[in-house]
């Protein structure tokens, strides 16, 4: 519930805040190498990923594929632990989506992301989905996992 209240505060705040450049919304790139990503509340968010360059964007790879093309950042805010990004996105499945991502960590050893999406459901009512993921650096990429690829956990 606390998360939905924060979300509501962001929506209200957007009415008075100017748009902020997308570059300001990007978390730092992850250290090159193997990252193990886990989620306690999303069974589809468990994988290993080989990261290899400074163009790495954890929001694009872990939360919303094609984030830069499909989403427009409306607001960013630094927090005591990291940063919050609020964006409007377009989904082929649900249409317009409000996306709130909170991230923290050093992106050298670990990071934590909380993502909330809000969209209009089949009944015409707003529906929301929240999940968390944790990423941990695991060393060099194995030979069978090329840079930019993921291997889903079983």
C-alpha cells in the first residue's frame, strides 16, 4: 500500500514538474561480467546475464525491453539509497502504461530494483503490478553466454 501511495504522489507531482531528459533517468551501467538476477515475487525474473559494455541499461534489460523507444521519462528523483524514475510507456498488450522504477546499489557488486506498472485493465479499471529484483555480480561470463545475452534459471 505504501508503494501505491508513493505512486499517487508522483502522479500528482507530475502536473507541476517539467519533463526531465532521459539520460538523467538511467542508472549507472553494471560492471562488465556475469550478473545473477533473482526475484522472490516474479518467477519470470530469474536469470543470468552477461554484461559487457558501458551502454548497459538495467531498466531496458531487466524491466522494460526497448525502454528508450517505448517510454518517455516524466520525472526522476534522487533518493537516500538510489533513484526513482517515473515514465509513461506504450505496450502492445495493454496500451498506455505508467511505470515507476526505484533502484539502488552500486552496480559493481549488486543492485536492487522495484518496478510498478499501472495500466487500464479489461474492465476499464486501473490495475497494477509490482515486483522486485536483485542483481549480484558473479565474475567473468562463461564461454557459453555471450555479451548481451541472458540464460533463464530453471
